């Protein structure tokens, strides 16, 4: 028995050590992949794209030129954005280089602009160049109604269905604005919770300002977006070094904190840094408790992996609200602001 235990312990320790090394390598590779694809200049989309190969280029910035086929436009919805009802506009782009026609997600419009006659300025007839993200096809959940392609009624972006309807390739491009992503590829330390303060100090233009809070309550200069409540708690602990009497490092989400209590807390608290999940942060912004007037950076905690080795980008319950957060009008208006642009940072 003693021999068995003596034999088992080294093997178990070796296995756990190997798993930790693998996990670290996987996290480092994940961050490198996202930064490589999102920070670097866009690549021209090849004339022909194998839909089965797109998963290897997910989130890669590309550009294409051609003509938008507004006569084949498809609307997906209803979709809520900043509390308003509307639709996603998907338009085939017929390429000028003789390449295949692809689908372009041009973004959200309010219900009042559903008819093309109400948004003529957004329907260019000349050749355009679109920059966007090459994305894997979306996955439908159990609660979404089935699309009715023959009626051109779409509740969910089924790329294959839409491609067949319009004679396009099953290639999905999400049109983007000028990149707001900060390049942190020069950071060579492991992105662990305890290293986050040094990381922020390194990439903040004025590191001393990290300990200062705007005068208005609920107006942080830094938001840390993470996938889980316990992870949020860990990050708040290590960031306490930036807390002062009038500057709170705020935990915006915990399982035992009711939403109403979180709203009350945010409305009366001066904070320099807020840490929470995408859903909770969205809710606090929608409620008017959390504002983005002084926001300088949104740090996405993509180095955290759950027990199933999933990051914030791998879980639908975190990815969708994260994308909703990053596409909020109050943030998008400041991404390219010449005065004080918000930066998106991967950690």
C-alpha cells in the first residue's frame, strides 16, 4: 500500500504539473491569437475561401472591395441594442476582384429604419471597401424560433441558409470601425491575477492616475470584464492597491449581491476601477447607474479559463453580452474619439 502511494503521488504530481503547463501554454496562445488577429493590419480576403477553414481564422481582420447588393439585404431580428428594438443588417457583397460573393454584417439599425427608404444614406451604390472580422458561423440556441428564408424572416444568422438564399459563399464578415484595441503583444510576463496591477501600470499613459477616481459616482476610468463571479473577486483583491479613501475598486458582480443592491451601490460610490461580468456591467449601464463618461479602458480577462477550459470568448452566456457591451453606443462613440479614446485591452 505504501509503495502504491509512493508510486501514485509522483505520477499524480507530474500529471497535474503537465496540465498546468498545458493550461498556461493554451492561455498564452489564446491571447496571442486574439491580439495577432485583432491588432495587426487587415489582410485582403482571398478570392475563394473554404468555409471549413474559417475556424482557423476566426476574428481575423480582413478587407474586401466590391458592391453591396442592397436588393438582397436580409434583416435579423428583432434585436435589442441599448434598450431599443431593431435589426441586424446583412448584405451580400459582390467582389470586384472576381472573387466569391460573401455576407457582410453591417451592424444594427432601429426599427424605425427598417425600410430602406428611411436610410438611403447608408445604402452606397458605388464600389466600397469593407474592413471587418472574419467570423465562424453562429450557433442557434434552443429558444430561438426557426428562420423562414422564403419569407425573408430571420431570427438568427444561419450563415448557410442566408448564403443559399442569396447565391453567396457561406462566409461571414462583421464590419468594424477603426480598431480600438491596444497592442500588448510586447508584454512578456504570464497574465496571472497577481500580475494585473503591473500590467495596468505598464500600459496606462499615466500610471499614477489609476488610483484616482472621477468625482461623479459610478464613473470608473477602468472596467475589467471577466467571465465568473469568483474570478471577479480574485481580481478585486489584487487591485486593492489602487484603492484610496475616495477611490473604490468596485466589485460589480457577486452571486449574493442582488441587482437592485448593486445599482444602489454603484450610484453612490466613487470608483476608479470596476470589475464584473459582461451581463452585470450591461445591466448597470442600461439602468443608468454605471456611466462611461470618464472611461479610458476596457480590459477583457481572456486569460481566465473555467473547469472546461473555456474562456470568456468560448461561452455563449459571456460572449454575447460581451459583444453587446463593446458595441454599446456610449462606448463606440469614444473608440475613435480624438479627445480621449477608449482602448480595449486583452489580458
